[in-house]
C-alpha cells in the first residue's frame, strides 16, 4: 500500500535557488512573483498502516533560506529504504519512497537543480541554470540565461534557450531546439539532435547519430561511431569528421561555400543539380569533411 503526505512552505526571494531531490519528480518554474513557493508530495510503500505512517514521519525535506540563497533538500529518507531502489525505479521497478517537489521562484533567480533518480524540469527562468541528473530525464525550456546540463543515465531535452548551452551526457539522447547562443554537446552514448542554433556548434559524439539543422554559427563535429546529417543554409565554416559512419550534407540554394572533402575508405559525391548554388567568393566559408570509414554526400535540401 502507499501512504502520502504533503508539504508547503514559503521563503523570501533569493538571488539563487539550490534544490536537490533523491527520487521522484523535481520541477522548478519561474513566475511573476516576489517569493518562493515550495510544495512536495511524499509517497512511501508499506504493507501495514502503522509502518506506513512511521515511514512517512521519517521523511524530511530540509529547507534553509538566506538573503543570497534558498537551499532545498536533499530529502532524508526512511532508514529501511533498500539500496539502489531509486535506480531500479528509473528502470521501471515501482517500489520505494517518492518525493514530487515543485518550486516556484521569481524569474530572475539563478537555479542549481540536482535530481538523483527521476524526472527534472526547469522552465521560465531568466537567469543562468545549472542542471545535473544522475538517472532520469532532464527537460529545460524558456530560459533567458546560460544553461549547463550534466546527465549520467537519461535524456536531455532543451528548447527556447536565450543564452549559451553546454551539455555533457554519458548515456542518453540529447535534443536541443531554438538555442540563440552557442551550443556545446559531449555525448558518450546516444544520439544528438540540434535544430535552429544561433551561435557556434561543437559536438563530440562517441556513439550515436548526429542530426543538425539550421546552424548559423561555425560548426565542429567529431564522431567515433555514427552517421552525421547536416541540413540548412551554410553561413559559417564547418569542420566535420567521422571515424565510422556516413556524412550527409543537405544545403539550401542560397548557400555559397568552398568544399574540402575526403573519404579514406568510402566515396565522396555531390548530388547537387547544375547551377543550384551561388558561386562562392574569396570570403565564402569552407566546409571541411572527413570520413575515415564511410561515404560523404552533398545534396540539395
């Protein structure tokens, strides 16, 4: 059986929010407000009423507030909580204590959020955000500042970021849409998808497909095993290299660039129609493409 308890606390608006959850859900939302609202829903498992109430009473959510920062968590869990239960929950085994935390803050508060196991969502913040997830998914959107995300096991999804973004993913998909600044992604295992990037793009992917679309700044991509697809108008220099995987560059007719392409074990082919592109001038960007084992194709959008 499951037993539940709710928490609601308020604090004065700080410069920074530091919040950490161990298992469950963590949501941070920026709003038009002048204080901090903290709500939490605690759920524990037990086979009888007495044990369930006792386990609920053991769960504690520390909250400390100063003029500089509000610090929330990490929660204190029941002493009999099985080890690694929260990682098992992420894998679909639904046992153990869960805490759903929601924090509403003024939009200009900088955020540091850590989730041990479960989902984490941050939105509506107009300040820098530092996100870390050990096992679970990270969703970050509508941020007016720089964003740093680190994930160990799980996906990272970003959208509408008005600042630079850095993502370090050990295992899981990374997807970024509408990034106004520069985007840097390091992905050890998992695909990388980036669309509409206003600044420079730097991707280092060890294993997984890379899909890029509409990048305004200079592009650098390194992959060890996985294909690369690039689509859009070429506006700045590109340097793409794959050790094992095909490379496909789809360009718009208003692109003008120089090509330096080489495939050591594979072919290089341009499939563009005659007179499809503008003639590049001396200042046109150079597209450097290297495939150690795979084909290179340059095609029309």
